[in-house]
C-alpha cells in the first residue's frame, strides 16, 4: 500500500502513526514511500526513487525470518522446537542480542517472549495478568539459557517452554541491512524509518537531516531536535502500546528481572548511535534501567548519546 510522490513542502514522517521521531524543516523535493512491514510502517525518504524498493524488499525478507507470529518463520520454528541450525541472519542477531544482554546487565533480553506475550494479551484485554502466570513466565526468561554454537550456527533454548522475541532489536537490524544495500546501490541520501527507529544516510541537499523528538504526552510539541548524518536514532517509551488500570499506566516494555512493565520513571528514551541496531537495543534497555543505571550502561559505548524524559516532564541528556 505504499505511496510515492515528490513533495516540495515541509512534511512529517508520520502519515499513518504516532512516532516520537519526525523529519522537520525539509523543503526540497524528495520521494516518500511507506509500507506496513514488521508490525509497523516502514517509511523511506530519498532523492533516489530506487530507495523504496531496496528497503521494502529487505524488510520483507527479514520479516520472514524474525516474525514471532508467523509459524513459518525461522524464529517461530526455533521457538517451537527449541533447537535448530539458524540462518545467517538469525544467528547474527541472536549473537548481537547476547552482547547487549551482557552489556546492559540483563535489561535487554530477547528471551522475554513468555512475558511479552502475556502482557500483550493483558494490554489487549485491559486486565492485569495473574501473579502466578507472571511468575511462571518469568522462570523461562534469561539469555544465559540460550546456547549458540559458533561453528555450526546451532541454537538451543535450554529451558523447555522458553521463547525468543526479537521485537526490541529486529527493526534496527533490518534498517542497518537496508542501509548497507542502499550504499551498495550508490544511493547517498536517504532516511529509513521503521516505527520511529531510523537511520539518516548522507546529507539532505548538503544539509544535515533534521529530526524532531515529539512529546509523548502532547504529540504536537517538539521537545528536542537532532541533526544527523550517517547516524541512527531510536526511541522507546510507554506511549506505544499500553493500558491504564486503576490510574496506573502499564506499557509493553517489560522488565526482564521483575516480569512487570518497566517502572523506572522514564516515559521515553531516544538513543543516537552509529548504527540502528545499537540505538534500538539501548533505547529499550534505558526504559528498563532508568536515568542513573542507564548512564552507567551507556558510558562504554563510543559515539552513543541519549535523550529522555521522566514522568514529571523533565528532559535529560546522557
């Protein structure tokens, strides 16, 4: 259902959904296209009309590997059987996921699936899961119980009933893969935006790409601006999927240590990094960790910075 047109006026990168990151201040002709892939709208903005086909094709290919809800995907086969020889892409993303699991002290954990599925159902039904169900799901979570064989690319889930959910990193991985293909095609200027996770390739008519950060509570208000070139940005927060029960907001971002939605006092975090995968994973981790612990986790990462807002509306830079 992609659309294509040349726009000579300012436009938002949000024609179909509310994302916190939005392109601003653009007045030059650009091709703009969008398709619904990986559970979100993937948008491509470029001077080159070839960009959309390259990006959408790669996203669709990777969706067939990583889709948790498609029983024919490679990931679903792993979750169903507990063991398989992974495709190159699946093994690579699982290896990267393990690195971020360790570097974030377990705040980023793709074995969260038993909990994330439980809370997705809760959000849909607008009711809290039972404590016993949370406890049982939590017992299946922990990347230490995933075995990766570097020589054979074999993956084993060592706990019966454990499952993997790549929702916190797959979009970043796909963006990076798509950008690699754009470069191979000699496309030098493009934004790839997947549900608010984006990469700004090159320049925009000899200027940096300008991206605004929207207030998650007041969508028309810009609370920060980024100027990016060959950099990625990703945002996570409690504004995407949530429900309110007895005046408390429960979001879809789950703390792997507690089994409950993250409650760190941070309502959104935007991470700027050299690649989209890093930005994607760390944005999720920051929501779980909060300001102080998040600051310590970010320090070792070169070229990475972050902006976030707490529940009192205060903005911070890390």
